[in-house]
C-alpha cells in the first residue's frame, strides 16, 4: 500500500466513488463519498487519505483479505488482479466476481471508478489506540 516516497504523487484527476454499507464503522458520516485520486494510488490509499478507514490488518501488503471491496464500475481503470491477490481475496467472506483487495487496486485509467465497502469488513478485535 505504501507509495515510494521518492516518486512524486500524481495529480488527483480520476473520480472515485466509495459506497459504504457501514459509514460510521469506517469513520465516515455519509454513506457515499466521491473523491478525486491520482493515477498510481491504490483504492485503500485514496480511501485512507480522505478519512475512510478501510480495515487493512496486514498494512496493505496483500497478506490478508481484510481490505476486501466490490468494484462496481470502472474496473478497466484499475490494475489487473495478480495471482497473489486472487489467492488472498478467495479467503474473504462474501466473495463475488467483482471482489478485489483495495490495497491491490491501483488506479491506472481515467475512471470513473465506483467501489462498495461491505458492512462486515472490519477487524472486530482491533485494539483501540492508546
């Protein structure tokens, strides 16, 4: 998930709409938010940057399935799923044909992109910060 700090961030030119089934559980106040993101950003990165706290227990390195989302539109503007992502996403509950890991969805095209974050996609045992 973490961007190379030596690589400049692309300007935010791609519209991304995030539908949240449980916005409060993600730290948001409204169920839908549309933001502009840069090419090279992951969906997870973009969401976190705007205060939508999609769970990512592994830190966004494709080692778990907690950042599972559904891509509802604009999939052709995202990187293709790798074999490693396909193996991990199979572990996610509620698997669908449009299931992806948000940490692995890299914005490559002009969009628009539409994703849905399922309501159950939270780490229920996550500790509160001290």
